[in-house]
C-alpha cells in the first residue's frame, strides 16, 4: 500500500515537473530569452534575487533547504548588474 501511494505521488510530481518544463520552454520561445529556462535556472535566479535584496545568508539557507549557507554564497549567488551598480554608488558616496 505504501509503495503504491509513493508511486502515485512520484507520478504526480514527475507530471508537474514535466508540465512546468513545457511552460518554461513555451515562455522562452515567445520571449527574447535565448538560453533555455529550466527549474534549475529559476532556482539560481531566485537565490540571486534574495541576495540582491540583501536577505541574510542563514535565512536564505533555511528558505531553500540547503544544509550549509556557504552553498548559497559560493554556488548560487551571482553578481547582478544592479548589485554592481549599488556597490559602485556606495563606493562613490564614500568619496563625497
């Protein structure tokens, strides 16, 4: 009984993942985005956005379910154009 229920849940999860992948591909096809959009891409983008918002690394770790906050810092956070601009603005304010 448990195995049957697990198989049904897994089937739904796979179906949902496949549907999401199809929707993402369709969205990319009608937009100007040239690179493939995957759930993994969304994961990276989500964590990068959290970092851009200045969310605490420990809070990010718990939110996305990572075992170590360093994973967010080393792998998933990317310096966005806005982050670079913000950094330069702060640096310039130091000199004025």
